[in-house]
């Protein structure tokens, strides 16, 4: 069941741009909030897409907003996260203002390789471990990171280990190790991949799985196969209907049936393509597979996200196998 994921503290949702990664992250958040988990969706690309899909206006960087009971959205940015971190260790506002307006500081933030990525993931770690000052309890039961598109996701998630290896000892190394410990702990974190069953997304997903799970040893969660076409008829059924087309005398009826046949052939083609790439994913990626059907809607918004959340709650998982498996 999808609720198995909600026992973790951090869910990373990653995938190629355009496959519905943010939609899946938001659907997971809705379902987690529904079952009583205090959940925050963290988006890092500044697009405001997650907030929009959940029915809210885009957030300012660093802002968090409660959208409904148990559900918040947070806009994360590396530079803002660095300023927040410095504010914790330098409590003198006048000194902080001098630092933030310094030309050297701003040049360093812009030029330092990997700094923004490191601070962004550090912020995610902070939110996952954050304790409420009043109650003494964790602020969130679950943080869902809507990660950037494929290549950037790997760069973000690789950075804590790279920083630890580069600095060896000292403050940066210690802080980086704490982030690495969270990211690599299967009791607290799960890396979830989103794809569609098409050639380029599947190729990138297989490569991303290799880098994140095999090389970086990050714990795998679920593989979400989004926008899946699956028909309940066969090509022979289409051919039988097509054979009877000549017997239709009314022009309007014939035109309607031709359009139905055209759409049936199109759906059949997509279904066959999707089935082929679905098999490849199951052969090459050892992750539980959750299928999300293609939803037809003129505009995609919170109602469709709720539908997908409902699919997740009902969808039985199928298991993938390592390459060479059955």
C-alpha cells in the first residue's frame, strides 16, 4: 500500500521534466494529509507549480503556507536557505545585514560551485528534523521534496556526500554528514521516481535509478508510472468495426464512427507502446510499481490531483526485478 511510504520522514520525488513529477508529489501530499500526517511539500525550482496544483497562489521564496489541515507548501531556494542558516548562528541582525549586502558575500554565493544545491538539501534536512519551539514535537511528520528535473536532482542529492568528501573535517563536513545520514537511511527516507512509459523518460529513469540508488546508495521507494494508457479491447475488435463502416449509410453516423475508430486506433497504439516500456521498467528497476492512468482534462488542477491521490490509495503495487529477471 502507498501508505507504507508515509512512515518515512522524507520522500524525494524525482523524474524527467514533463512526466508529472510535481503532480505525483502533490498527490502523495494530499493522501498523506488525508491519513493524518502533518505534511509539507517543498518545491525548489521557484515555479510555484506545486502550490498551483493544490489550489493556491505561488509562494515567495522561503515562505510556507497551510493550504488545508495537515498540508503545507514551502518554497525553497539555496541562497535564502544560506541566509536562514547564517541567521541561526549569527543572531545579531545588524551584522547579518552587513554580511548579506556585502559584494564579496554575494559574489561568493553566486560563484561557489554546488553551494546553492548543498544549502537547499541542508534546508530539506532541517525541515525533516525540525522541532516546534512550543510543543517540542516535530513540526512535520513528512517532508515531500519535489526535486528538480532529472540531471539537477542527481546534482542536488550528490552534493552532501561530495561536500563531506571534499572538506574531510570541520563544520561543513559534520553538517554534510548529518544530511548524508538522513538521505541514506531507509527508515527515514525514500527516493521515488516518476516516469511515463515512453522511450526518453524510461531511458532517463533507468539512468537516474542507477546513479541515485546503485551509486549513491539512496534507499528506493516507489516507481510511479504516470499517464498510462491501457485499453480493454484488441486490434481485431477495431478491425471488425472498421469492416462494417461501409454499411453505414448516414453521412453523420459514418463520420462519427470514423472518429471513434481513429481515437480507438490512437489509444490502442499508445497502449501497446506503454505496455512495452512498462515491461522494460519492470525488468531493469527493482522498485514497486504504481500505475497512474492517463486522465483526460481540459485544465489540470486540484480536482485531477485528488483523482490521482485516489488512484494511489486503490492501486495495487506490482514488483519490478533486476535486469535479467523475469
